[in-house]
C-alpha cells in the first residue's frame, strides 16, 4: 500500500510539474523535506531518551501491568490478540491518555514503547499485526480533549470565544476514532499477513 | 471549571509523572536510576531508526505539495463538495491535514485571519484541525521505529477515520454555530 502511495505522490508531482512549470518548487520540496525529516528525528532524541527511561521504570515497578489490568474489558475487545496482562496494553493506555491530555511530547515515546511491546508478539517482524493497526488507528485519529493549538490560534487572531471548538472537536475526533477502529476490524481479513499463498509440497 | 481542571492537568502532568513514576518504583524496591539508564539507552537508536522512514514519506509529500497538485485536486473536488454546502475554502484542508502538520496549521490560521476567528468557517477549520492527526507522519514514525514495512490495512483505516472526522467536524459546526 505505502509503496504505491509513496511512488504515486512523487509521480503525480513530476507530471503536474511538467504542465505547471513547477519543477523548481518540486525540487525545493524534496530537499527541504529531507532536511526537515532528519531535524524532526534528531529533535526526538532527547525526549525519547527521557521517556523511554521513565517507561522502563514504570515497567520494572509493575505500574504498566496495573494499567493493563484496569483496562482489560476494553483491551480484550480492541486487541483480542494481545494477552490482557501484556505490558503492550499498559504502554498503549499511557500513550492514549497522554494524547487525550495533549501531552504529545510524552505520547510519542510511550506509543513507540507500545509498538516495541507489540513487536515482541509478532512472528513476522516486517509485517504489521492486527493489534498494531488498531493502535495506529487510535493514534492517527488524534483523540484529544483540549485542542490547545487551535484555541491558541483563534485567541491570538482576536476570538471572543476560542473555547467553543472544544465540544465540536471532541465529537468529531471521537467519530473519526470509532470509524477508524471499526474500519480496522472490518478490513483486517482482506489484508492477510501472508501475501504469498502457502504452497504445500507433496512428497518426492 | 472543567477547563481550569484540564489546564491544571496540562501544567502539572509532566512534572508529576516524572517524579511519581520513580517514587512508585522506589516503594517497590526498584533501583530507579539504574533502570532509567537502561531504558533511556534505547532512545537514541529509536530516534535514528525513524530517519529513513520519515525522509521517504516527507520528501514524497514535499514534492506533491511543491508541484501544485493540491490545487488540481481541490478544483476537481470543488463541484462535488460545494453541492453539499461546504465552503469552498475548506476543500483542501482535510487533505492537507493528512499530509502536513505545519501546512494545515498555516492554512487554518489563514482562514481565521481572513474570515475572522469567530466566523463559522474558522470554527469549522479549527475543529477539523483538532479532530485528526497528521496520518502519514504518525504511521511513518511508529512503524519506522520498529521497522515494520508492510502496514497492511493501516493506511485505508486511518484515511476512513480522517474522512469521517472531517465530515462530522463540518456537520457539527454547521448545526451548532
């Protein structure tokens, strides 16, 4: 899927550039984005190191296991392939809670920790599991209670009531999350983990 | 009242977690500093592992945006979306939001300035901005961090969520404001 989207975006860019004469902007887009991508990754080093350290303490002290137990009824429904006491559940819960509270700096390392835990349950390390995809659906939906960035933008441009977008954002983001998670459940059977059909060899 | 409580959480959550988690560890006789260092060692490698995935996806998106293909897409969708009564200026927004965090932030800010921050269209844009994440960035970072290349139904599921969130955002704002 990503192979086609990745190539498609670049191929469309080239074709449009031919007709629009925007080749210099396409070149600039490529070079600037490569630089931005590295800057983002390097910028994550400090915060990632801090939170992965703290997460290890939470794991070693049994805190993550406690979180896993608390959400067992929900996690059994969302992630049926993950054992209910597995540390992945606790890490996913911490990531989602941090996202909801708008603590995106802490949410990313927690989410990566959760993905690493899910990877320990994966027998094909380069292929996503159902649990990973469902967890990603929750993350790309960006569930949050306070859209702080947009409240700040509205306030700075002179809004009299910047917080009116809180209820509308919660309704929209929850709808998106429910739709995305439902989609993962309905689509998973159409995207089997083995792309090549299993060939059974019969004797010599 | 609720807002004050949520503001307090935003202000205090990080320091309380940074102290509270090791404190709980100490009560469980965990050598908190040693364990912290052990976990923290992974940080650098995880961040570096993300680089190729992020460069790949952001370069493709940067080229796409640079070419002006977004305008073509907007114009193609215009008759379809305008028939439903959605303001034409909002058409590129959900697509932009899926591809670029900084691009969509600039676009929403521009709408708030042009139409006024208390206009219906500004509230629609703000609600759309807050109702989903920058899908391709999120997928590149998380799958990149653990080296997963075959993402299966992750992209279609996430995009379905993005479309539903955008439609609900516009509908709720049209109804409330």
